[in-house]
């Protein structure tokens, strides 16, 4: 577990000074020029042939400004790239007569391949960035069974999310439907991270002191995506070029969609093909340059900084171990209150008794407000250093360690009782 002593979460002012050292070379003027030409050609098509059924949504989107969040722009670029690739599939392209068909057969596959490469670059960036964030946060958590638990939660949650996406696709969901779901899932991850940092009362005490999560990490998860928080500086610095690229690929898709729907009445001219081809070339080159740049900035950007840099704060060390003596023939009980629905209670302990491999019984009861007890985990004997966990509803619980099976040995028990959120997942923190 990396120490957070003397550290505080990054601030917007600190990120501003950090970003001063990493300016982004402006986009090529061709981005603006070609975007304008594509938009103009699309407008001409709509003027000559009014919108047909199903085009209203796309027209409205082309007239809307890109999202403010950098993360959402990344997902939008993925969506628009996939939509464009779909339009470039041979089965979805018009079939012009020769000699135009020869030009089609040469140019369109090249455009499709370039967009495929850019799509893979973007997907790789998002995966690596999520892993970097998750692994960095994990370095500030106790390196014991809790880390394993969090990783298991993450893997299980991601499997469930993928199953949800697969079910949508198998039921005939569109590319747009799939990306709407993917963005909803991403927002769910962000809310769960913020909820960890915003925990209050008994639950925060459990998270901070019993789980051993440093206060600085809780502050970080709560503040990182505030509207005027650290990531707003990132949006201010690097948002504008990304917004331009988001609009550009949208205009490529917009123009292609309108063109294919009207190809029977309005054949594309050679100069229009040239604009389309150049637009894809410039977009893929500039977008990949932006991704390469921003990857380096994100990978080296600190999450925490010394307190004397951002302002003095009080940071203390936390020892989350407790020790108890459980005599032979006796039990040891801990009463625990949980105020977060579907939390996890986790425990770990070690037994000190010479070189003998000792064990101890354990069970868990729910205690109702009237004092009625319900057995949650049946009594079972555990060996040394064997941890476990279960999902709980809000309420009071009694954790019972049982040494009644022993007639000779007193057990020296070191234990941790932890309450952590049901899902702690990686999120894109670049917005």
C-alpha cells in the first residue's frame, strides 16, 4: 500500500501549472476547412432533396455542439467511426455504373481500413486509461484480501455489463443504441466512484478507519469530476481540439448517409469524392496524433500532490487491525452497523498459536431493530489468514468468532471488519 501521508488530491490550479508544460500543437487548418466543406455539401443535398424518414435525428445531431466532457467525446468518436464504417460496408454502399464503380471499389475500402485502425487506437486508449486509473487507486489501498475483493467485484460487474451489451445487440439494437448503453454504464461507474468519496456518518467511518481507505483517496473520488473541479482544467485545455475532431467525423458520417440515400437521384461528383477522401485522411491522422499526445499527458499526470504544494492538510496514519484474546471454550462478538444497501462486509484474521495450524469458528447474524436475530452465514470453521465476504442490506449485524471447539488453546485474534461499496470500478478520469 503506497503511503498518502502528506498528500492531497490534485487541484485545478496544480493541473493548470502541469498542463502549461504540455501544450498541444494546434490541429491542422484542414480540419476546419474540410469540416466546413462537408457540412456545406450535406446542406446542398438537403436543399435539393428534403429529409426522408429517419434522418431527423441525424440532422439534429449534426446541428448540435459536441459534448463538454472529454470522456463523452471519446465515446462519440467511437460511435461515429463505427457508423461510418457501417456505411462503407459493400452491402450498404450504392453501386454506381462503370467507370465510377472502379473508383468506388478502390477508394471506399481504403477509407474503411483507415477508420478501422483509428477505432482500434481509440479502444486501446480507453482500455489502458481505465486500467491505469484503477491500478493507481489500488496502490493506495491496503494490499490484502480487500484488493482481491475489489478486483473480483470489478471483473464481475464488467462481465454483467458486457452481457447487457450482448443482449442488446442480439435483440437487434442499433450502433447508436449500443453506444447509448455504453455511455450509461460509464456514468454508472462514475456515480459509484463519487458515492465512495461522499460517504458520511457511520458508513464513512467504516470506509475510512476499518477498510483502511485513506481520507485523501475519498476526497479524490468525490472531487475529481466536479463541474469546476480538476478535470475542468483538462476540458479547458484539451477540449477544443477534441470537439473539432468530434464534429469532423460526425460530418463525414452525415454527408455519407445523406449521399447514399440520394445516390439514385444525385450522383457524387469527383471533387466531392476528393473532399471525402481527404477528410478521412486528415481526421484519422489528427485524431491519432491527439490520442498519442493525451495518452502521455494522462499517464504522467499525478493524482495526489504534497500538501505543502496545494495547502496544508492534516493526514494521519490509520491502523485498521484490532486484537482480541478468545479463550478456549468462549466466543468473541463484534456488533456492526451498516447504512448502505448492498454493501459488502469483509473480514480477515490471523491466529497466533506457535507453529500449529489453528482454526476458529465464524458466523454472522442480522439483528433487527426489535432485537430479533436472523442467521446470515451459518457457523463454519476457518483456518488462519482465510478471509471471506458477503452482501448485506442496511442494518445491524453481529459477527461471532467461536473458540468453543477448543479445549486447550487460547486464540489470539487479529481481525479487520470492513464495509466497502458493492462495486468499485475504473472510470475515465480525464473528464
